[in-house]
C-alpha cells in the first residue's frame, strides 16, 4: 500500500507498542537514508484490532491480502508481491 500497511502478527513475547515503535523507527531510518532526507515518515499512533477467536483469523488474513486489490493497485491478488500469508 502506498500510504499505510496492514499487518497480521502473532505476539509471543513483548508487546505491540514496542513492536510498532521498533518497526516505525527502523523503517523511517531506512526510508530517509534511501531518499537522502531527514523527515518524518509515520504519523503518531496506529490502529490495531485484536482477534479473539481462531475462526476470525482466516477472514482477517483474506481482508489484509485483498486490500491492494480493493485499492485498485493490482488487477489480481497474486499480482501484489506481498500477498501471501501462512494462514491461508
């Protein structure tokens, strides 16, 4: 996605705020280095949704994978290079 990303993660150790801080920090440094600038990359905060039931996992994985198709970035789901998920 050009302006955001969707993730489906299973936390084993640690916590989501720490994961998001690390992800945003490392990716912002890499993006700024590649662009030769020093500028904010991410907005503050993030939106998360916890899945409580195992049955919800496959539906959420399908939603995440279909997002580039819904956004009109690709004609077929398989055309998006990051489409695969272990839950499907």
